C-alpha cells in the first residue's frame, strides 16, 4: 500500500516538472520584455545572455519575443542598421498579431532613423493593414505613423495621429503607452513652432515615463524641455535640463539621445555666454559624430552654433567659414527632406495602384463564382464570364499603362521646364556634373554657355506677359534644334538659359552664332515682337575645376556682354575690360535675410559697380562675396571699446575716398540703408555737395520684418518709432494708445557710444520712464528678426517690469503694444463722425 502511494506521488512530480519549467522560462522571457520596455540595455542583454543556453527549450513565440527585445536594444545602443535588418528578417516569420505590430513599430522607427525611407513607408503601409488584428497595439503604431508624418512635413496630420494615440492609451491606463504618446504630441507641436505647448507636453511626458520606468523616454522628455526653453531664449533654464538628460542618456546607453543633448547643451552655453571652451569641445565631438552618420540637418545646426561661437570670440573669418558650411549642410538636409517626401508619395502611389489591382481581381473572382453556381445557364454565363474577363484584362491593361504614363509624365515634369520644354535648373546641374566629370577624366574640352533675352522686362511691359512667354517658348525650340544631342540645354530661371557642351569655346561660339541666326521676330495678338540674346561662354581649364565655377565664369561673361551693349557673345578670360561709367555712388540695402530680401536692383548694382563696400552680417557678406570676390568688408572698422561715432566717420571716409577717385561705387548696408543708419545719409549728402551723382535704393528693414512676423498693422493705431537712448535722455512723450517701437534697447542709456552689451542699470532706468505711461504688468515684446532661412525670429513676450532680467542682443527691439482705446478729439470730430465709429484703417 505504501509503495503504491509513493509511486503515485513520484508520477505527479514528474508530470508537473515540465509545467514548472515552462512557467519559469515564461517568467524569464517576461522579465526580458520588461527590461526592454524600460530601455535598460545592459540588464536586458545580460538576461538574454543568461537565457541563450536554453533557447531550444523556448517555444517559437518565446524565441521571437526575446529576439525582438535583443534587436530593439541593439538599435538603442547605436547599431541601427543591424537592428533594422534583423527586424526585417523577423517580420518574414509567422508572428502573433500583437507581436507583429510591435515589431513593425520598432522596425519603422529604426528605418527612419537610418533614412531608409522607402522601407519605412512600405512597412508602415503593411502594418496599418494588420492594425485591426491587434487593436491593443494600435496606439504604438499610431505613434510611429505620427513620427513619420512629422518627418515628411505633414505636422498637422502628425499631431492629429498623436492625439488619437493619446485618446486610446488614456482609456487603457498604460503608463508607458502614455509616455510614448505624449512624446509624439510634443514632437508634432515642436515642428509646428508651438514651443510653449511642446514644453507643457514634455513635462507630462516625463511624469508618465518615470511612472512607467522608461528611463530613455524620461531622459528624452528632459532633453525636449531643454530644447524648447532654448528655442524661447531661456538658455539658463535649458542648461539644467540638458545636463540631466545627458547623464540619464549615458546611464541608459542611448547614444543618439546623448549626441543630440550635447548639441543642444553647447548651443545654450554659447547663447548664455557660459563656458565657451566646453561648448567648443562639445561641438567638435558632435560635428565629428554627425559627419560620420551623414546627418545633414544636425551638421547644419552644429555648424551654425560653431559660427555663433566664433562670433562670440570675435573671430569673424572663422564665423564666415562656419556659416558657409551651415548653408551647404542645409542644402543637403533639404535634399534629404525631398527624398523622404518622394518616398512617402511613392508608397502612397503604389498603395493606390495595389488597391485598384485588388479591386479588379475581386471583380474577376465574383464573375468566376457566378459561373460555378449558374449550372442551368452555363453556356450563357460562360460567354458572359469570358467577356467579363476580357473586359477586366483590357481595363487592367489600360490602368497599368495609364499608371506607367503618369509616372513618366511626373518624372518628365520634375526634370523639365513646362514653358520651354528644356531641362530645368536642377536637371541641368545633375546631368552637367556627370558630363563635366567624364570630360575631365577623358581630358576632353568642356564649355558652359549662359544666355538670356535682352531687355526681357521691356518685352513683358510693352507687349504683355503672353509675348514674353511666347518669346521664351520659341527660344527654347530654337535652342533644342541647334543643340540637339550635342549638349545639355536648360532654362535656369526667368529669361536665362544654360547650355553645356563637350567641346571647346570656339565651337560654343559657332553654336551661338547659328542660334542667333535662327532667332526671328514672333507675332502675338497681331503684334510683332523683335528680340535678341546676349551670351557668356567659358571653357574649362586648369583654373576652372568645378561645374559651379565654370557656370559662374560664363555668367560673369554674360554680364559683361550686357554691359558692352547686348546682342553679343563674350568669352570668359578673353581680355575684355569692365567698362566704367561716370563716377557715382549708390547706397543699397541687403535686407535682413539677404538670400530672400535682396532685390534684383540691389544685385544688379552690386554686379555692375567698380567698387563694392559692405557693412552687413556674415551670411550676407559671404553671399555678396560669391557675386563679387573683391567686395570690401567695412565691418573691420569696428573694435571692442571703440567709440562708434569714430567708426562711422572712418567708414564714410573710406567710401568717399573711392567715390572721389572717380569710380562707380556701391555701398551695401544691412536692412534698409536709410533706417537707423548714419553713414548712408552722410555719404550721399557729401557726394551730392561735391557734384557727384548719388542716390539711395531702399531695402527691407527690421521694422518691415517686425510688422510681418508679429502680425501688426501700424495703420490701425499709429506707431511711434525711436532709438531707446534718445527716448531716455530727451523729453519725449509717448502716445500709449499707439504702437511704440524702441530700437537698440540693449544700449539704452549708453552716451559713450562704446558699449555693445546690455546693462541692468540702463534697462532699469528705461523701465522707470516707461512706467509713466504703462502698468508694470503691461505685456511687451522683445523682437529680433531672423538672418537665415533656417532660423526663426525671436518673439519673447514678458511683463514690462521683467525687462532688466531678459537677454539681449545689440539689435534687440522693444515692442510695446497699445494700451486702452483711441479717444475722439472733441474739437475736431463732429458728433455725426463719432456716431459712425470709423476705423483708422478703413481708409487703407
């Protein structure tokens, strides 16, 4: 009897052993997943290593779950390419629906991080199709979709997807899902430029991520707060958040987050004027890292901070070098963005095509089912079925052919100019680079031609834009006929054309002669229009080693052809001298952002002048030097502690020296040359007093940018605009019912004209005077216009009493919005007029 009980007990223990073992293995797998969710790379990796000898004991699903965590940790540690390839292989296996969606979410994010955009968008399309099979995982996939839409510029759509994600996770009370959703909303708000909103979402993100135990996303939230504070100019606060994020990213082993934080930390150190040495070291390491990863947008931001650091140190030459590198990296980043956008649109197009094909195949299936079930009308239905199949085949062929034609048409439109049917500027440069490189390898001649229509504006003005379009269209046809297969011809923009041929300059001039003989009058609306072209030719040689330089030299030769009387061909390096007109002075404005604000008249004056002198910001100076390498930088007359009035007199004497030498002089000044500028008015008056022709051309001023950026109309309430120090030292009265602008507020109270920084005493005195008209809590705005297209203007709103604690640049402007309502002047306005309540802007 005892032996029977012992045998039974032994049998129960042996039967339960596999169950206990399975439960233990499942517990280990679950713990690995928990460590993966918390992004604890080292702990998760150690657990996986400990489990590796027993992988054969795991079920297929358990092995897949462990492999997913390993690949996710691999990506977080920096090997994103390896992680992406591993996740792609895992997706080719049969996976449970919930796990498949999680793998898709991580794979899409990883592919986006390494800029495999086609793969990322294809995976996103596949994942959305599986979404209904795993509704519990839909929130994470919506987050990934939001992230990708942000990257392709669909920020509003990204925010909508992120809000849907948050609504789902709020119902589930999943803290980590809430952490991720809040991060997605903050990213979308940041890309929409809503920095304060993004900051609030980031704070919520930190709370949720800490509760969820996700140290990577908690650190990411702190990094996001620091970045938003820096974007608002609150760099002292940003530094503390950046230091916290850097430490936590390091603990988690998340390399990408640590490098992003170093870049933001360096920027805040520079803008706050703290520890510039550390900022330089951080930027040097960061630039090396991002160049190794070819992250062009991050490279542009790093180069911009290096330029700002050089400016802080007073090294304008180094600053100019970094600004040029910023522009180059920005161009590459914009190219990357276009590639992302193209990949996104391509996947959308392919998806629609697949849907059409599926719909057609479904129709075919339905027809076949009717044939099987209709036995009594077999022959009739068979004929109808064959007819239906034939119709479907024809329809499918038509649709496929139409899709192919549409693709070809889109590609053709992306490479050609719609008016002249020649290549567009981008395609000419793309094909030209390859042809130029091939010609240099084979030691063959290569020549660039730049041509444009003489007095094209006159054609448009006198005969209408239809005549101008017809002239360009006809010229494009004649260029195609003359160039044929011998070269690459395209429209560069406006009335300018570029032709590249693998031949010498003599053959290029012969080609142009045939083109000029081909040009004949055109008739538009019964009017005959005559026109001619001028051309510049440059053949590559040992001094011209790039296509960019070759086209530039041909362009300069074109300008000489224009200056020499038009309707002619000028060869670069042909010895033709620049013909000078009578002595004279023209003062032009570069605008605030030279690349967008410089007018055609301004550029023309710069090109045509014998001497160009500049007092502009470093980026504008670099762009002017690309047009005129001989341009003179007047900014070298400034020096720390030097009286600005002495500097102004040196600058106007430098300009007048060139004017008195009988030269045609163009002086370029930042913004509008006649607004808050002493020297331009002085030199114009001096030149005219000496009988020398002088004039001033307007430019876009900081005040014009201010009205546009802040959305203010000076016509509604009127505006008072004056220099801050002048307002302080003179008995100036303010009209608080109008808009008030105080310029150079950082220099308030500086009567020595030597200070270039803000001082608390001067700002306090300014606030004390303003309190005569405004309450301490009256909201004011600190405004700084953007110099570059990649920058945003500074628009910081604060209370009047807080002005002494704010940060200032030399060019910061104080904007004081109106207080109260306009009051009628009872001695002027009649009761009938008051009754109509006419708005001051109604007459505009």
